[in-house]
């Protein structure tokens, strides 16, 4: 469930970006902006699972001058436009990953039983994005601070605004993530001790550094009023290399990963 919630919250970035900026933001009376909302998300029960679960997600946050923000997705985030170029943005954030419980899939087939829990930890992120018209490209590096995973992941992403008009917007995006040995080993590796404990009879699996996955997504947003917005998102991903070869994916799960969600967001 914790992994489900983490993935659900991570999608809200794409959901919020779906809203047309010129229609979604009310006239500001101060430097502060607030957002309240809720979404329903459908996600795999763990990364690599073939089973899905529905979860409600709160969308709560505040920001100051569109520079400093605090929300349930990114935690504390600072974003700036260096070199006086509005097309280029750089950001840094400190958030939290809630870890993975070995009982995350217990309602289905106990795919993680015997593998132990992966404790949560703080996650520091640095990112940059460059936008030219309807097209943008981004690069982000995330580093775990403490916890069992203790890994680093690098994500390359691209986004294209397919349509925008009359408060309605559709965008498409794609990304791929590379992860180090610690990240891959924690999330997809099976040690000899874990193999012995698992009732599934998993084989030992050494998951090394490399490309973890590729993803594509489509997001649609509609500004009902200048403050109230609705959004829908669907995403398809595929685990590859050592992630796809992991027994929790190959034997008990699926390398194909699907997720989606919809909700309402109010800004004031």
C-alpha cells in the first residue's frame, strides 16, 4: 500500500501540468497560492506487480511566487529560471519515499512474502527542464538519503502539448529511468536468504545498475473555472533488463505496468 501511495503521488506532477496556465490560475491577490483537491488512482500493488489497487490521493499544497512550494508529491521544492531564460527551469526538492512492505501484495498471491520490508527514506532531487513551444525535455537525478534502498536514479523525460484551447489541454509524455546497483538490488534483487524464505521458491537474482524502465503517458485537463480544474491521466510502462528479469516480475508479476487516475483540483 505504501508503494501504491508513493506512485500515486508521483503522478500528480503530470496531472497538475495538464492544466492550461492561462485558464487555471486565478488573479493573485498575494504572493501565496494554495491548492486543494483529491484524486482516485489505479496502480500496481508494487513495482513489477500484475495486480492493481485503487487508492484515494489528497492533493494539497502551497507555493510562494511560483518559486518555493510544499506539497504531498515533491515535499519542499525550489524552482528557478537562471540566465534570465524563462524556457529553462532548474529545481531542487526534498521529499520522502515510504518504502515497500513485504505484505504489499498479500491480498493477491503474497509475491513479496519472505523478502522483508524496504524502509522508507528522504529523497533529494535535482532537475532541469527546457521548453521550446509545445515541446519540453527534462533531466532529473534522485538520491536516497538513508533507508534500505540507498540508491540513485536518473530520469530523462520529454513532453509534448498535443492540444490547447478553451480551457482544455491534452499532452503526451515519455520517460526512461536509469538506476544504480543499490536501487536495482533493493527493488528487484533476490538474495540467497530471501530465496530461502520465500514460499514462491524464487531463484537468486542479482539486479545490477542499468536502465530500469520506459514509460509513455497521456494527460488531459479541463479548467471548469479559473480556479477549479479536472484532470485524467493514463500511463503505460515496461520494466526492462534486470528489473524485468527479477522473479517478482518475471515469475509472479509482469514487466508491463499500467496506471491511471482522475480528480479535481482547486487553486486559490
